[in-house]
C-alpha cells in the first residue's frame, strides 16, 4: 500500500498517508509538446484499464476566470499573481488531485508547482518564500521534464499560433523590446531555474527534441515502472476500488 | 519580492486595528482617521478583503462554499498582497500614515483557528511590514457575540465558521468559532506586542486613549500635508 507525503506539513484536513493512486507530473515549457504527450499517455493508460484524471494549471473554478481577466489587463504585481496561482493550485490539489488519488486513480498533471516556482523566481520572488508557499504540495510519484531547445520552442510556438504569447515571452519583465529577443532571454532564464529545481526535486529529464512517438515511448516506460512499484501486490488486498 | 530580508526603514507609519467582529474596532479606526485628517496630515485608510480585483474570486468561493482552510487563507493573502503592493507599501514609501482595519493578524487568528499551520502563515505574510502600532480591542466573548447576534437575523456561512463543522446551528457554530479566534488573538498579544484596549468602555473614552497613544508614539508633525506652492 503506497501512501503519499507532502514536502512539508500537509494542508489542514488532508491525510496524505491515506492516498493510494499515482501522481505523475509532466513538466516543460509551452510548446514543448506536453499536452500531446499527456493526451496520448492518458488514452494508453485507460486502454490498459487504469482510471485517469487529468489536471493542469489555471483550471480551478475558483480563480481561473479572475486570473485570465487580470492577465489581460496586466495589473497584478508578481506577488499577487504568484498567490493567485497558488490558490488555484491548492484548490485543484484538494478538490481534484486528493479525491482522485484516494479513489486509486492515476493523476496526470500537466505541470505542477515547479513551473509556478520557476515563473515566480524569474520575476524576483524569494526562493525561501516560494518553498514555504508550496510546502503543502504532495510529492509526486514521478516528475518528467520535457527539455526542448530554445530554438525549437520558438519554431513550434510560431508554427502553432503564428505569434508569441505575452507571458511566455516574459514581456512583463521588460527584458527587450522585441518579442522574439524577449522570448529567447526569458526562456533561457526559466531554463536555468528549472535546472536548479531539477537538482533539488529530482526530475527525470526526457529529451523533447525528438519525434512524438519516441518521447511517448520514454514516458510509457517510466510510467510503467512507477505503476508496477505502486500497484504491485495491491490486487490481493482487494484492488483499488475496494473501499470506495 | 523578497521576504523578510529587505526590511528597510520607511518614511511612513502603519497603524492597524484588530479584534473580534463586534469589538468596535472599525468605529475606532474611522474616528482616528477623522481626527488625523482634521489635523491636515497625510493619511491613507485600507480595509481587509477589499481589493477590487480579488473580490470577485473571494465572493464566488464564499457563495459556492468552495473554499477549504488552505484556499480560504490563500485567497485572503492574495487580496492582502494586492492591496499591500499597490497601496499600503507605496503610501508608506511616500511618507503617509497608513491605517489598516485588520492586518495580517486577522489571517493568523482566523486561519489558525481553521487549522492552518501557524508557522506557515507567518512565513506566508513575512513580506509585509509589521505595524508601528497594533491596537487590539479586547472584550469578553459574550459581549462580542451579543453585539453581532442582536442585530443580525442571519449569519454568513464562513463568518459563522460553518465550514469547520463545529455545529449544525449557525449561531452555535459562530459562538465556537469566535471563541477560537479570540484564543488565537490572546496568544498573539505578546508575540506581536499588541497595544490592548478595553473595548467594553464607551466609544468616546476608547477614542481618547487611541488618540493619545498615537500622538505619543508617532511624530505626527512629520506627516503634515504641504500646502499649495
């Protein structure tokens, strides 16, 4: 029986020890191919008989609409933004991730606290403060980081949307006048922070510069290993849905 | 956006009022504001939970009872950060007297009562300047409850602490919740050096005490508005 833990103390009223499913996080910048990979992974897991719950950033019912509006107007300070994102994160953690794990689901998270920490760090947030803020997050069973070269990111972004995103280009930071230059500088900074986080939190890095199929193969191998560890021997005990 | 590290001396001064609902602190801070304004000083007033931007999300969460102790705490921290960085801090930097109806201690008391970790709460708010004076309006629980319950046929869900499942009866829940909040305030009195006021005395007498303490502890002459040029 697995049981989970949090980085620090758990949120009030949450018992991580009683959670059984699997929490798998896929991290990576925009246009790194994350969403495609997660969709494929979800289908594959369901085919194999695992119940899957997908979560991501800015999807909570609580604050997502307000955040969208605030971003359009670009009126929130970085700290306010960080706290808004943290509210969104914990809302999903407590209302979606925790119940799904309690029910024995495989939760696929399209990014997690690391992206939020990286974005806040390049905007000047105190690293200790960020670690406190996110200390109640559950420790995932696996974190896979899709690493894609900056050149490739630009190429993919422009191909998909024919324009660069204001926030993903770090335009709020005043790094450069040109969106393209800003994008490159911003992504480089984000990458440096991810590298530190990777050492601290132990992500596994997958080379995202390859074909969709090749990346998916890597992800499946990794997920199989996690699920084998977690669910081995569980079925003799009555299976994941035994206690509802 | 650093935390406690960069605490520098600011030209402004910060006065906060804290206490239970029904303690009369809002009345007192309003009268203090009047007086300071009348003296021709640079004063700015800010109220808990009033950031326009964040309000919408807070209201929605409260109406739909979507909030857990953690998200309840974070949404108030978001509101506070927005007001702090947009108004309170700039005003302090510009040399204003800033009056706050509730400050981070309200979060420590209420969220602490809801089960949030006290250490986590204090680190979360470590970016904010501590007030130069924090008035804590102390009164017996029954008096505070009486003042609120008398004029109010219905209590709001979170106000009554119904999310904690203390009691199915909103009035009883409110009683228990306020009792817990009060215990949290009492514990903070020494920790943060509150200036304690007896909130059972007349409004006028309390205000006299408030004004004399403010005049004694702050150099009010420094906050005169510059007249035309």
